[in-house]
C-alpha cells in the first residue's frame, strides 16, 4: 500500500479517470453543513480535495478564506478551469499531514478513507494541530469493514471514537442521514471540536 502515499499514485488515478470517489458535485451532507455556517469569513481547509466540488460550492456561497489542498496536480488544473476567479495562491499542493497553518474548520470528504490506514493517528494529530483553538473538523467518514484492497478503506464508529477522542470533543459521530444513494448506510457524519491539549 506504500504507493498510495505518493503524488505519482494519485496523479495516475486522475490521468486514468480512476476516480470513483468523485461524484461530480458536492456531497449533500456537506452542503447542508455549509448552509448552516453563520460566519463566511472563517478560514477553511479542505484536505485531499480532489476536483473540489465543495470548494466551488463554498466559493459560490460567498466564502473567500478557503484553502483546498491535494497531493496531485490534475485536480488543481481541473478546478481552476471551472472556477476561474478563485485565487490560485490559495490552492495548496502537497501532503496535508505535513503542512502548517491555522484554520477554523477542516472539511473532510473522502480524504481520510484514502489514506494508508497506518496514517490515521497522524491524521488525527495533524488535524488537531492545524486547527485554531475551538476549531472544528467536520464531514464524512465511511463505515464498512476494513478492506486491504482500498482505497477507500473502511472503519467503524467505535474506531473513529477511539481515534479522535484524545484530540477532540465529539459533537457528532452519527449515521449520515443524507448520503448519496450508493453510500446510504455506509457513511458517518462527524463534527469534532479541538481540545485544548491532546
């Protein structure tokens, strides 16, 4: 599974259109969450954003402090061709788990499930580190048995609770009620608030 940690692996997936995680529009669970956000000035990171449908949605809703990040180059080109007024300097290229910065919100959509499972604890620690005091991690995680043939890789609510509780107060960790049809019963919606000290 070591090759999934490289930009070359993900670039190849885009070049060969092997992007089954990309539904071609923003996930309904995330648009509902975004629609309820009261402050459009908050600084938002979208890790492993791919073609960044949620970023486009945020941008059209008037959010301007948005920082999409991906390890592959193709998503950036695809997105900037669609959303021509988005500032290119706000697109972050590289491994999110090694980036720096301070954000109010990290939106999760098919990034966690694409990581080598050995990186899950690093993900929890990195998202905690990247959030400002009181910042939140929110979005979707898959719920199905772990499969070594991923990505995507599965998991369970019990695993996620054990993984995130040292770093976050768990506000929501529940079955997603507005998943897209193919993912019904296979997604968990999370909303986690950064603890002061892990």
